[in-house]
C-alpha cells in the first residue's frame, strides 16, 4: 500500500510581507508543524499590536499578536526587546508598533517556557514615524493615474508638483475663463469623492464649450502644478494634450444641473452612480464587503458559497420566487401547435395502416423465393421508416396546450430540475451542513423574498451575510454579531472618512456620530418579554403605536425603532422570542414557550440582524416541523444533520443593505443597492 510521506517542513520561509520582499512574516513562522523551531537564526519582520508585557531578568519580554496586512494568525510570537533596540521599553506594552525586525532564536528552556522559537529584536519602527508620501505615482495598467492617488495624500497632492500624468474622469463642473481662452474643469473619476481641478487651454481643443458640460468624459495628459496661493486646491493639472472626449447630449442628459432628487435618480439607475452621494454609497458598500471578509477570515471562518437556486424553504414562510422553465416551454409549445396543429385520431390510424401494409410487404417478399437480398433490405428499411413516423405522430397527437398536469396539480417532474425549485431566501440551511463538518463558516450572497412590501427597508433581492458558528450558543452568537457590527463601523471610520463626510454633508449629518457611538458602546441585551413590558409602559405613558402591543406579537418596525432610538438610544439585542412567531429551526428554550432567537436592532434602521441557536435535537426539530404544518420530505437532508453527529451551533443573518443604510444615513433601501428590485420594478 502507498503511504503518503509528509515532507519535513522547509527551512525556507516564504515572504509575504508587503514592505519587504526578502523577509518572512511571523505568522508563517508559527503556523508550521514545528512552530518555527527549525528557523533559528533567520531574519524576519513582524507587525502590529503589543499584547502583553512582562519583565524578565532586566530584559523586557512581550508577546505580540501578529497581523500581516489583513491576513492574520491568532498565535503569539514571543518577542525579546532590550534597551539597545528600543529606547522606551516601558511604553511598549501600551502602544502599537508598526514593524519589528529581528532574528529568530531558540529560547533558553527555563521553567514554563512554552515557546519553540522567539524573536530577538534588532530594530523597531515606531508607528508615529509615518514615512512621507512617495513622490512616485503608481500608474495603473492603462497608464492613467487614479485621482485618489493624487488628492488623497496627506499633502493633498502638493508634493507631486511637476509630475506628468494621464488622468480620466467625468466633468462635474466646468467653466470658461479668460474670455474663452481656457477652461476650468472639476473632474471626478470615482476613485474618491474629491475632484481634480484641470485647466485646458483653448489651443488644445477644437471646441472648449463641449468639454465644460456636466457629464462629459475627458482623458487628458498634463503636468501637475501648484495653484496660485489663496485657492482651496492643493494641486491642479495643466493639460498638455486632450487624449479623448466623450461628449454629452445636453438635450437628453437627465441630470444637467442642480441636485437631482434621489427619487429622480432612481429612474436612471444606469447613470446615477455618477452623482456624489450614490458614488459615496457605492464605495462605502464596497468597503463594508471587504470589512466583512476581513472580519470573518481573521477569525478563521471558512467562506462557503451556498446555492441561489434551492428546493428548501429556509424560513418556512413560503415567500419564495419560483424558478421554472415550464411557463416559457408551454408558451413555445402553444405557438408551435397553432402553426402545426397536432395529428388527429384519423392521422394516427392512417400511420398505423402504413406500418401494417409495409409489414405485409416484407412478409410477402420473404415468402417469395425469387426475391433478392437487396429487395428485402429495401422493404425492411421502408417498414422501419413507417414505424418511426407512427411513433412521431402518436407523440405529437398527445401534445396539449397548457401546463402539464398530474394528480390535479402541475406536473413538476417535467420542469427543468424535475421538481419545484426556488430562489433562496437564505443560505442558512445549506451553510449549517458545512458548519457541521468544517467548523465555523460564513456565506455572503444574494437572497430573494417575494413579500409584497413597499417599505423603505425591504427589497425583493438583497444581500445577506450569514455566519454559522460551530459549538456556539445564543450568547456567543450575540457576542459575534455585536463584534462584527462594531468592526464594520470602525473599519468605515478608519478607511472611508472622506465618503462619510459626503454623506454627513448631503444626506444625514448624524451618520458619523452614529458610527462612532456604535463602534464604542456595548449593545444593550433585553429579552423579548422585557421588551414587551417596556413597550407597554410606553403605551401607558401615551406613546402611540399603530400596532397593538401584547406578548406574542411579532415586533413591528415602529416598536423596534422605539426601543433602539428612544428607550436605549443605542443598538439593542432582543432575544428569546415566542416560538409561535419564529422559524422551525430555532432552538426551543426550557420554558417550552420561547426559542433561542435574537434580533439586533439599530437606530435609523430597526432590525439589522436576525439569528438564533439552532435546534440540534432530532426529536424536537421533528415535532417543530409537524407543529408548524411543514412537509417533512424536503427537510429530510436537514434532519440528517441531527441524525448523524449532531452538535450545538448558532448563526445569524445580517441584511447587508440595512447595514449600508445605517452607515450612510440614507433613508431608502432602494438607494443603497445599485439595481434595486421591489414590487413592480426590476429595471435593467
Ligand atoms: O431575520 P431573517 O429573515 O433571518 C434569516 O433569514 C436567517 N435564516 C438568517 C440566519 O440565521 N442565517 O433575515 C436576516 C436579515 C434581517 O435581519 C434583515 O436585516 C434582512 O436580513 N432582511 C431584509 N433586507 C432587505 N429586504 C428584505 N426584504 C429583508 N428581509 C430580511
Ligand atoms: Mg428577522
């Protein structure tokens, strides 16, 4: 039998530190079978975060959590500092250090040393000392430079004066100056909210007036120069060549001037990304997606793609869009039958008669001794043709207009998948099957709900982030949800401040403060029963709600927003809901009345997250399906997860557009997804 020999760990480290190609990072050091022991005397570079510190025999030792440019290891590398490498040893425990260069050493095996390798520091680069921005602009493949890399530097681009660049973008405002001898254009290329001021001399263009129209696309080569003192720009571009121009048909351009309303923009989904607010929303949305992957990957969750077409109704609510080819194939058939009417009974009889005659002809030939081999073969071929024609006639005579029927209903065995299929309302059930094999996992994909909601919080197609936490109970589920939301808020404050400022200026002045609040305050946790009591108390104090408040109701959006915006004024997690209003898969609590469900409610939006601990007990799950009148057959595979190797697990779903709403302060969910789908609308 073949055995697979595991090669010894290589003693060469693969470098992936962005800042220095020759050196390896410390997360590759520790994630080896030998925990790095064989790497002694190699030079490495380590990044980020002093975690804990202790003093040892006149030397300071610190353990460092290592994070390398987004990819991370939770292992700690022990790092030895002494006064020659670090001047202020005592301050190190509290601060972040950017880079540590050093040499790997086998630790002296004193009492309690658990490390196989440690890093003896030779040099520390302090975070404070950020190097000055490079004066080299990175041109992208088509040789143009993103406006962001000019304007979003600490010096606003001033240090780049004198450099030649190609930029492109769309004119946001343009004006002729010097009696039409030159034009000032404010150009935006979508890489950041800022505009680059571009100056074009009349000698470079056949018609300057065409360039200044809002929406015109320009590709220009030029030289960056410092503007005259007293102007707000730090740098501007003096054009040397107009490379290309995409003019605007001003008679039909839908947003020529002024600030178009968001409703007006919704009629032009294909053009609205050229406006400031929608462009900022798009960049914030992209950053939130990146933050999502960064958060779950850094916690070692596995990214799983769950199906979009499914045969299971996850929420059991029947709000699914059906996926079928039966309708189009029926329509095609009906058109075909109109053009070529199906054969009648008489046609079938005639075809049968032909077969009979040809059969008899063959028999006669075979009986006649004089018939040649050739004659018999030809006659047999005619018989075969007649049989084929009969089969086709019979088949076509059975064709009927309308959907195929069976047992009084539609015959889905004739549909594309041989059974009824739908667009997924949630990837949770399939995700659970991976969580019950691979540990904690997450999915991030589109989901579809055919609910006829016309609210500013509902879409028919929306994106959901769904983690499934192995071995976690409801409390750990809530911890994860809280940490994740906080992480995204911090991420935006760290990475998208300029876009947040656009939102604060144009849409909701409180949006930055709200993000800061959420990033820094623990969420309130309250049981459903207590939440109902709080709402009843509010009603007693003359608070008006459209929906009646009593134990057992599904909280309406007005209740959720009252709890988070008025009562607590911060995010709230409501948990332990009545089982009657929640899905079949949620774990039944010991009281028999409630389930281990939780919803995260945030100001401005209401419900942002819905999650639960899953029912892992086969018997209880089975009775929940029955109790809720759901058919067992489609869930047999899901029950298998409980029949074989069942285990405690929990998860949640975050409505991605609701998160974008919350972060941007937009009022309508239709403005935070590029191409919104809702009842009556699916443009483009
Ligand atoms: O609360 P929901 O229905 O939970 C689930 O689907 C679970 N299977 C998730 C899980 O445990 N893995 O939906 C989750 C979130 C809601 O909290 C809400 O933010 C969002 O999805 N959501 C919608 N967003 C936009 N439009 C709609 N029609 C939405 N329905 C739900
Ligand atoms: Mg929900």
